[in-house]
């Protein structure tokens, strides 16, 4: 197999692998977003109609605690490096 054929074969394999990984990622991303958005929309509708009173500040405090717990170290390192140091 010469260089051109080998290059085309590798590019084609990478292209099809990229498409399949992208489709799987898109499927799971939309599925997760759908499962997250349904309860939020239901809470908004119930709060707007007055059927149930939702304490949004309580939910925000809980979300902030969970988000801080789940924040990856990379984000903390990035924010530290982004700070301007006086020296």
C-alpha cells in the first residue's frame, strides 16, 4: 500500500470514528438535558399557576453547594492562573 492510499484509509477511518463518537455524544447530551429540563419546567409551571410554592432561594443554595462539590480541579486551576498577581 503506498502513502496516498494509506493516508486516505487513515483519514476515512478517523472521519467515521469521529462521526460515530459525535452522534453518541449528541444523543447522550440531549438525553441528559431533556431529563434535567422536564422537572425544571414542571416546577416553573406549578409555581406560576400557584398550585405549589417553590422556594427558589433554597434551591439556589443547594445547587451552589452541589456545584462547588462537583467543580473539577481544572476549573479551579484555570481561575487561579487567570488572576493577575502583583509581582
